[in-house]
C-alpha cells in the first residue's frame, strides 16, 4: 500500500520455492519452510512448541507443530528436520540454518520445543528501486445472500 508504506497481504519469499528440489520435498517440509519464511525477517531463531500448549500452559502457534505438520511422533518431526537441513542441489546450502528439537524443562524425557532459523541465503526483504511487484487483486463482487 503506497499510502501507509506497508505491504498488503503479500509476503516476500525466496525464489527457491519455484525450484524442482523444493517441489520434491514433503508437504510437511514445505509448510514448515513457508510458515517460518513468512515470519522471519532477520537473523533470529523462532521457537515453536510441539504440543497444543507450551510448558507454561499458553496456547501455541497453529495448535502445535504435531498438529500443523500432521505428525504424531518426534521421529517423524526429525525426518522433516533432516529433509530441511540437507543441502539443496540447486543452491548447495540447506534451507534451515538452525533446526533442532529440545526436551522440556519440566518433563526432561519428552521433546517439547522446536527451534528454527532460515539460512541467510533465503531471507528476503523489500528492495527499494525499480523492482516490480504484483498489484493486489480487486475482489470479485458477489451477490448478497437472500434469507
């Protein structure tokens, strides 16, 4: 939006999502990459809880990573992690720089959190210049529902 200088409902994502190597990843890996890519704008580490509630009892992002990725066990999450931390053949770098499971503070036998950070090659920011971005679509007019 030019008046507020804020982006509309679009997010800047790395063009790696259009490669064949990214297309061959599992759906859970694609979902996790897109989720983190939409939220991480600088070199920070994002923390995600695996369950519906974190250790303090607060509700978590997307109802936890087990629910978001449609996985039940830590070894399935670990398979997604290994897929995201292996180097892509087109770029030679992995998608994630930090991607690790951590056991809880209260329950030391159970994995509770997932720490994620994108590789710096895949972080995108808006560049000022003659870059052409797509204009937002005008919504289609619909008929009012008659009761």
